[in-house]
């Protein structure tokens, strides 16, 4: 089943036109010794009915557990219209809009996306997206090296309250170009990065400070104080934000008390209409100040006019990119995550400012309900004091892993075990709720948790 | 009036009315007390400017925008080096089953055995069709896979204490991503020429390799649309100098089921699953750039990878299993949903379908090339067989008629065909790189050739009709200079 339309008569006529006697003859420039003998490791083909059945069985095996994990991927309601339109062939099966006249739909959509993301983050300009939030942090760090003319050091401060998954991607990606990512400790009481711990860097050449809001623990950093400190020392601020939270929280463009705000803003756009889907495809967003736009990686769409003076859209500032600049490009990236941007743009249109704000508020309120319910269980308490957004760390009086296994056996994914990434916290669990969870879901969790703790006691 | 214009659609903000919205999609309004614990100084002072439009307005707007696009589902799209083949609907349908869409990336392996089985089998099938010994799926695009590949080459040399090797050799016809990737990996790029028949110049190669050579990045068939015939000799030269061979999988569709990069001597490859394995291009992504390696590079593969334990349970391999890994390139495991689509495609094709892909892609390209030559067009490499794509050069038309490759490309849009790749590779003047793919019928190929012949006639008789094309698209040629000088990158309300 290779979706090949040729009839035997077609093949015969085509071979005659070419002047060969068989398709095999078309491969006569390839040394015979290299030709494939067999592909036994690939199973025989399935028709659509068979593959449909196989995939349904595989999907069923994974089930649909009740999920309270967040940690960078969030389950939100996605209106049906989002993917009904996104999977239209005209969007789904189009290529990068190099031929602008034949791609006005995709180009205008990206322009609208850029407008929405710039507005949401409070920044001047956006690119057309990057691979995901983690790779966006890596690209932002490389961009800061190019854009922060005051710094020559390639040193980036990345607090431990930034997602450890983002940190390791930044190191694996930008480390190859000599960037050094340095940890900054957090306060064990608040789960925040205090400005005091940054004092030791004063007088040193630092390129950028990464600030994640809400941070990986769900806690809300004092972004104004951190931003002011960085700018006072010639350090770029790279903000890492959850787009849903921005309906309620101060946009990075307004961070600090000097009116300057963050220099580069990145994050993962997944909460904006993209399903969890085992981790991807998601998309990374990036916005910045107009003065740094030529240092920004990735595609950018601009509005212009055509020969008749009529408005239209086109890829612009391409002199930054690999197909023009080759080894001197701002990045090797050549795609964006177009289809996910399509979904997110439709999602943001349906939600609007009010719907997104309600989504954020409902998610946060539900997380408060969840925390109250969990901490009412004996042996469970909050890890940190102070404000958080829709996600928080709770501590247990015993190891978390067996509890999570027991919960999973009851159809509940109870959160992310932090004992490996943050051993100093003790038996810590990162839990999350969104507007998709009901009070009855939370009751199910707490009941299952009670059973899990009970059975653990019995086993002991 | 303009909203009625089928070629023009307002920017969505221009439909906005305060107080309107797709209210049925929103959660219920909560009292302020629900968020009272969020301190005032960390909060937004005024709402973000997003459009306020109804659900129907939204659906209409984006549906209308979709009508302004060419796509594979609506048009022949012979874009060279992009492999714009049919994206089977089943791949989308069955990758979007609710359980698969709802699976959290950090969910336990116990609730992911179905998904992990698909990923494991995908790794195994990719190994088989490429002849490589190990595969990792997480890179999220071709360029991302290239990055992983070159990073592995560097890690390999470093692990042997071979610290001087920082040069990546790239043929001058290479994709721009190759040199850009080498730079991103902290390497130095060295470009080498190809000869008149499109093969690498072996003498130059011999002179270029040495103790600083980290590796060479090659596409085979090359970006010139021809098979590198002396690939075994190239591999010997590079290996003898201590370098490794990188295979850019951009053109894997040409040789699928016919010859394998692993057998040609490549040490590391990336595959563009959005090309060869027909996952959607989505208007410029998401792609998937899985990487494959020979045995000696296996310890350096990026994580995560899916392993199979003795108890027949699938599990994620981690840093504990691969302590020398180059690390992680995505927060989770890359573009999982794209990987599912590639898996479904490969299972549908099966082993017999794999070799048909290479065969019919090559048949279609050679047929088109023959017909275009008969119609009077000049092949860039007339003595060579086409692979799955080929180049024609319009330098004669540019010289004699003042009609360029770009003019032909734009005029093709008026004929309902997406333009081929223009002006790439850079070393062939006035070129069109044409890749029909195996899923197109002879009728379409004939229609395209006829359109080219008609445009040629027009170029001779009425050249301004061609040089001012397109005439029937939503917009005429756009002012790119103005776009770059008077930056308008986001909508702002007019005062």
C-alpha cells in the first residue's frame, strides 16, 4: 500500500518515453554491490482497516487515566473547532510559505499569531515559533550572546527553579558553542530564587539571567526584583513563561520597575490548544524588543504590499537564516512548528482575553482545591510557602514512587516525583490541576491516595 | 466590501468587538476570591489584546484563510528536496485517537506500553531501511537531526581524546542547514567543489581531509539530483583520514528500499520523516528528524530511546543506560505525534511498499526529465540519470528572453501548479529543482510539462505576461524590500 497511482499501461508508456526497458534500469548508476537484498526487518504491509484496528488496540492499552501531572505539559480543554480547521488539507499538507503568492493563508495566520503572542507577552515582535519550550531557552541563550553587546562571557545564570528539562536541553544545545550555564540556588522555604543569592555575581561579566514564571515548582518569583537586578548589572533577562498564566500574571514586557521589561521571552505554547500527545509536537514561542529582531532565530512574517499596492504577507528578514547566511546564520533552524501555531492561533481567537483569563482562573482555583484536599491527608503537606499558579509541590512522609504506582493502578496519575531531580526536598511530588478537573476528580484522587497509603502501611 | 473579496481576508483583529466571544467554550466566571491569593504586584493590570470574536466568525475566518493556500491536497507540489507526497489520511486519523492525544509525556511506562510499542517498532523499522545499528527519534526536524548527528561526531572524537578534529567538510551544493549546523556545533566549515557531472572531486577531497577532519556531510543522491557514484571511494578516503561520514536524509525517498546509507559506509544519518515517511509539512512544521548511527556511535545517541526489557516490557532508556549520550534535545521525547504518523505510514507500506517508493519516485522524475528535455528544456546534468528529482536550468531563457527561473515559477502558479524549488542549489544558474514524488499520476506529470511548454512559448511571444506573473493568485508579487525595511510584524489598531 504505497499510494501509487500508476497503471501497468502508464509504466510501459513512461519507460518507453525515457528509453529504458525496466524501472530497475533507472538505478544503473548505483554500484551493484550496494543494492538492498531484502528488508525482512520491516513487516508486510497492512491495509487501512488493519492498521486502524492495531492502533486502536495500542491506544486502549494505554487507557485514559485521570492526570494530575503538569511540569511543562498541561491538559486544557481544546474546542473542537481548533483541530477540525487545523487538519484541513490546505493547512495540514502545505509547505513552508516560500512562494508567498500561493501561501497567503499560512502567512496571514502566522502574522496573526505573531500579533497575539507579542500582545500576550507584552513584547514588540515575535517569530513564527521554534521547536518547543526547551529548545527555545537554548535559542534564547544563544541570541542573548549575540544581542547583549555589553557581555563577552558566554555565561548564563539558570536558577534551579527553572525546569530541569529545559536546563538540560539548553546545555546539550548551546554548550557546543561554549556557553556555560550556571546554577543558582533557591530558598528552601519559598521555593524561589532570592535576589540575595545573585549578589555574588555582581562585578562579574554575565550574559543573561533566565527567569521562569511560574517557576518549575509552580511558585511565583519576584520577577520585578530579579529583572531590576539583572538590568542594573548589564545582564539580559530571558523570561520563560506559561502562556495561560499570562492571562492573569504580569507580562514579561512589564517586568521590573524601570519599564524596560524582559529582553527575550520564550516558553512552550502547548497549553494553547495543543494536546498532551506524549510530549509533542508542541511549539516554542519567542518574542523580543524591536531593537533585537535581527538577532532573533527562526521564521518571521511581515506585512507588505504587492505590485498593485494591495496588502499581502511574506517571510521577511531572511538574511538571518541558514538558506541565505549558511555558516553565519543565527541558527540552523529551518522550520517552525507551523501546524501547532495554526492550532494555537485558532485557540487564542476562540478564547479571547476573557476566555483565557477564565481558563487561568479556573485552573488555579482547581489547583487550590486539590492542594487543600491533599494536605488534609495525614502525612502530606505543602513544601513551600507563598503564592503559586495552578501547580505546587507537596511533601510526603515516605517515598513517593510506590504511592504513584499504587495510584496508577487505580487509574490516577498523581503527579511528578521530584526525588531524583531535587533530592534535597525529601519525598516531594509536583501536582497540577487545570479547568478540566472536577471536584469529583479530586475526590477520586484523595480516596485513591488514602487507599494507597493504607495498603503501604499494611505491606509494611 | 473587502470581506466579500474571495482573495482577501481581513486580519482577525478587525472582526473583533468588545464583549463578543466563543463564550460556550469558556469555563464559568469565578468570583475574584478564586484568585485572591495571587498578589497584586505580580498580576496583569489590563487584559491582553486578543481578538474578541464568535466561534462561527473564527471558523469562517480560518477556513477562508485556508482557501488562500496551495497544498498537496489541492495542488501538484513538485518542490525539489521537499518530497511533497500524499499524506495518507489514515496516518492522521489513527495518530489522533483520544488515548494517544491524552497521554502525558511524564506518565508512567505502565500506561504507555501501546505508545512505546509503536516507537520501539518505528526505531527497528528505521534501522532496517537505513542499514544503521541504532536509532533515536527525538530530534524535531531535519536541521535538529543534523545537529544531533554532528554533536555525536564531536562527542565520538572527544571520547577518544582526538580533540583537534573540528572541521566539517561540506560539498558546495549542500543544503544551507549543513554549514549552519556545523557552526551551531562549534565546528569550522570547509566547502569542496563538485565536478561537471555532479560527483565530488576526489582529488580535492583527498587534499581537504587530515588530522583536523571531524567528518563530511553528504546528501546522496546529492542536491544536484544525481547519485554520488563513487561513494565507497569517498567513504574510504574520509575514514582513512580518521573522519566520519554524515548522511543528510533529505533525499532518502530516492533510494528507499534500493540502497541503504549504512551499506554505503555512513556512520550517522538523519531522516526527514516529514519527507520520506510522509508526515505532514503543516505549513512549515512540525517535522521529525530521527537519527541513525553505526555501532561505534551508538553510545552517543540523544535520549530518550525506547528499549525492550527481557520481560517484554517497553521502557525509556536514560542517562543510566547511555552515560555518554550527547544529552536531550527536547523537553520530552520530540514530536511524538509526528512519529506516530510515520509509524502508521511505514506499517501500511510494509517491506514491499518501501521499495516501490524509491522505484516510482525515480520513474516519475526520469519521465518528467525526458519529457521536459524533448520539450526543449536544458537539464543541468544531461548525461546523468535523475534520482527522485532533477534540475533544469533556464539560463538560456534568461539570457535570450530575459525571462528568469523565478518568472517561470511564478507563472506556474497561474497554471495551478506549485512552483518547483528555485535557485537552489546555488551553483546551478537559473535553476528549477523538480521532485514529483511517487504518488503523482502520469496525467499530472504530463499536464505540468505541457504548462512548462506553454510558458516557454509565452516567454518567446509575450514575455511580460511571464515576467509579471502571477496574475490569478490572491496577491501579485510582493514587495520584499519594503517588508524588510518598513517592518510590520504585528497588527496594531489604526488610530
